[in-house]
C-alpha cells in the first residue's frame, strides 16, 4: 500500500508538471515525458530537431516549474572547455589558485546546438555527465544535485558542425527526435506567439509548480517501481539483439538478417538506461510496476543513438530507428 501511495503522489506531481508546461508549450508530450524521465532516472537527454520547435523553451519552462537552477550554454566553434566547466584563476590576495565555476554548475544545463563545438569542448561535459563532478587542477568539485544535461542539435545543417563522438552520445540516456507539430497545434502556436515576445505567456502558473522536494519524491517513486525478472530479461534481450554476432546461434532469423546492418550495438550502459527509462515510463502511466509495453515504448529513445549502422545499412537506407524497430519486432515479448 505504501508503494501505491508513492506512485499516486508521484503521478500527481507529474500531472502538475505537465499542466505547468502546457501553459507555454503546445503539444510536445514526448519531449515533456523525456525530460521527466531524465529527472526521475538521473539521466541526460539529447533533443534533435530543426530550429523553432520549442526545444529550448521546454527546458527553460521545466526549470522554472521545478524551481531548479538553470544555465544555457550556446556551443560555438570558438568555445573553450573552460568556458563550460570553469577554470582556475590566481588570487593575488591569497597567493593561490582559486576555482571559478563555469555554467555547468547548475541543476539543469542546456547545451544548445552541442554539435557546433569541437570534440575537445564536447568532451568537457563527459566527466560532469558521468561522475557529477568537475576536476580543476588537483581538485574535484561536486556538481549540484539534481544535475542533468539537456542538449540540442540541428540534424539538417552540417556546415560548421562537429559530429558527436560515440563516447559522448552514450552518456545521453535518451535521444528524442522532435518533429513538426500537426496542423491544429501549429495554428495554436501561431495564435499564441505571432505578436512576438510580448505575447508570450508570463510565468504565472509555471513558477513553483513543483518543489525540489517533489523532484526527490519522483526519483524515489521511480526507484520503487517493480520490475519483474521476465520484464527485465526482455529489456536485456532487446539490448543484446542490437549487438552483431551476440547469441547468433539462438537468435530468430529476423535478428540474424538485421545483424548485417549493425556495425556496433548498445553497451551494458544501454541496458541500464532501458531499465531506468522503463520504470519512469510506468510511473508516467500511473503504475508502480513495469509492463513489457513500457520497455518497448522506451526502447527507441534509449537505443537509437547507441546503434551504429553499417555501410550496408547506409547503402540500403536503413537508419538506426529502422534497425531498433526491427529488433523490437523480432525479439519475443514475454
């Protein structure tokens, strides 16, 4: 019964967040749920979509709704690692080097257009995303808690951009592809925002929709969601099926055919991410237990950036989304 009350309380908090974000956002339920999943699971999210789809607005609105500190870093080709993490400066008064914290020291960090900065700047986030700390000189400074990164990138513009290395991509729990709104949603956007910034809704109904204590309740409730062994085995089977040659003898014919399209599959970090995302998906649906449908619904966002298509896949125009969907169709559901 205690677990049921925890899930019920968490679902009420989730409902308040959704209502607050709807004050400014039109639609975008997948993006909102991805942000909630990241918060509940201590994960990070990569948002991919063309400009003008409210990616930055969604992140800023959530930060205001939750009362969390928020910093936006505009990634550019001339950005330096110290511009992200901070650096040491010499204090003449004390005769010592003192750390000056960069914008990464916030609860929510928006890495805007992350692929516009070179790899050395992108890698400045690796320690922060994985270890929740930043090393300056001989000191390791802890980041605030909660801490998560939401990064955006534009998939259609390649001039002046730098591809994210696989090690960086694997640090993101989810990759969400943000699509265009439908006709009714776009009309609503035009009616709300056509008159420019002055027409944008104020913070009323957004600020303080939930508290930091509510965020802690969400995280605790997600950790308490029941994940039966059969469902966990299903999640692991999906991730293992993305690895070419893994369990090949026992794999269904459909999976053996898919393996030629996969250069590299997801690591055990992908299994952990799918496990956590599935618990969050169950909680968002108002349940305190995971169903195979929760695993299946979470798998695409968890795995699309962890599956590297082969040259044959590129020749046959098989992207990572199509490969993951093929895996989901081929792996038996318990």
